[in-house]
């Protein structure tokens, strides 16, 4: 149980910081749009990555140095595009008014965007595969309990964020609030894209 709780708290600590994935889940939760599917997709994706890290995938990734720049470029390209999409929504009153549950986006498009934001972000691999995988080695013979705790933390966080967003819906009943949210999402996406591209920009 102690190892399980350590995994739970470590997983929560790594995931709490606002990022592209969290901003996406919050946005879908506020819209009341495919919330269950989005939360499940994020939690299952994290579970797969955590399991891979505990199983030793971090070592394999370290032996493939070409993978990091490929993932960085692909992730940055997607985040730049998604940020531009959110900025356009922020500047368009009609889009901002689509705050009611049952918006126009289909489940397939929402899940594809969710998967792209999750799997094209190298920082997700750093947190789940590399860091959690490395920490799990401190508990020989009890890695499964640590991984289960981290997976539980991810599950609790995403469902709390997605469904807890409903409490904020009255605030976002006004188009101006939705425009500010879309602008914030755009800035988060671009900030993460900049961090991904920084080795080339700084160099």
C-alpha cells in the first residue's frame, strides 16, 4: 500500500501542471462534449505509457536518439496548428457561443485531437515512460504496485478535471469568457510548442 500511494502521489505531482493535454480535457469538460471518451482516452494512454516505462521502455528510448527530434518536430507542428485553431475561435464570437453541451464536433475528430495532443508530446514520454519508469526501479519486486498507483492518479485526475469543469459552466455562459478560454488554450499550446523547438531556436 505504501508503494501504491507513492505511485499515486508521484503520478499526480507530474500531471498537475497545466499542459496541452490538461487544457484540452478542461475545454471538453466545459463544453460537456464527449467527456467520458476524452477522459478514458487520456487515462488509458497514460496507463499504457506508465506500463511501458515500468517495463523498461525508457532504456529502449535512450538507445534511439533519433526519436526525440522526430517527436519534438511532429508535436510542435500539431500544437502550433491547434493553437491557431483556438486563436481563431477566440476571435470569432459565433464559435465562442458554442458552449452548450452537444456541440458540433464529432466524436472521431475529438478523439483524434486528444490522441495527437497526448502521443505527439515528448514531455508525456518524459513524465510517464522515463521519470516514472526510473522511479519504479526504487521498488524492486513491487513495480506493479507503483505503476498501479500512478495509473490510478492519472485516472482520478482526468475524470476530476473533465467532470469537475461542469462547476465552471455558469462562468463560461458568456461569449467573452469562452473567448478568453480559447485564447488561454492557444497560448498554452504555443508555449509548449516553443519549448519543444527551443533546442533548434537557441542553437
